[in-house]
């Protein structure tokens, strides 16, 4: 419902960043019930215009879940292309 409603990439980036932070807790050592409600330790979203393609954007989301297994720490990076409408 947000496609076409943003004037600038920075507006979209700010909205997505606020949205993803609904799943992040700033507590450095949260209990299990808080980790279940807020599964991410860190997250951020970046939206940039694709060079040479005005009106088309790449959205990159960085997420670090609380999930840890002994010596393994997990982090994820997701890239989505947002094509120009029309």
C-alpha cells in the first residue's frame, strides 16, 4: 500500500527503518520472552536509487537475530529491487 506514495528514497528508507525497528529490542541481554517478541538484536534498512535508472531503487535490509549457536553468530543482508511504475 506504500508503492508510489513516497516522494523521495529517503522517505521510503525512514518508513522501512521505523517498521523494522518494531522487531528490535535495545536490551543488551533480554530474557527469552522478549527475544520471542523482538527477534532482532539489530536491524537497518537503506534505500538507494539505481544509477542510470531514475525512479528505480534498491532496498537493502541488514538484520542480526538473537539466534546464536555456540560459536556461530548469525547476520543477514537482503537486497530487493524496487522497479519504476509504468
